[in-house]
């Protein structure tokens, strides 16, 4: 497994991975998968801000990605980021998420982030929250019924990691 910075050539696979979750789960509240130009702009924007956008490569193929984006657009939030980790279908439970998040967090600190927020949709499984807890994230709140997707109301758990400790 190789964890590295994403390149423009990785974006079609990144887009396909995300599209899978848009279509099949409540892991994201997007209901329409963004097209390739969105991902190109995202890669460029995160690069300009010095924020990490990583991919996990297995046998030369991208099998997952992780990125950090500014938590909220207001300037006072500039030292707080939100992480996102997505794995290709069939690749969960193989250590890819752990490897991606393990590389993402120090890169967030290097980029000047002091806090990392994870917004985890209640998918009925604990894998994402457990992954974040393993890295020291703590639950800081629950938003009840804030999303409606795939015919059901969905809660989100907010988790936070203080990178200054």
C-alpha cells in the first residue's frame, strides 16, 4: 500500500469512489455525484490552501482517498478543518482508512490546522466513528434528523481532534 498526494490523474477514480457512496449510502448527504470538473477544482483549491488530498494505492490502483477542507468558510475558522475518508467498494476493513487518516492528520497539522472535525452520518455501522476514535477523536455532539436520504432521516455525529495536544 502506498499513501501519496492525489494528482489530476487520480481524480476519475476518486470521483467514481465518491459516486458509489452518493448512490448507495447515507455516508454523504450529496444526492447527485459531482462531475470531474468539481474534483479538479477541489484538488486545485486544497493545493492552494496547503491542505492535504491523499490517495491510497494498492498494486498500482487507487483504492481510497482522504482530504481535509476548511471546516466553515468564515475566516475565523481557518485553523479548523474537516476530514473526509472514502474507500473503494470492497476495500473496507483492510487498513486503508487507518493508513489514510494516519497520514492525513500530521499533514493537517503541518498545514496549520489546530482542530480537525469529523461529521459522521449514522449509517447504522460504527466503522467510521471507531476509526476516528482510534486516532483520538472524541464525540462532541449529535445532530438529530438533519439529513433525509434514501427514504430515511439521518443523524450526524460530530467528532473532534485537537492537534495541539
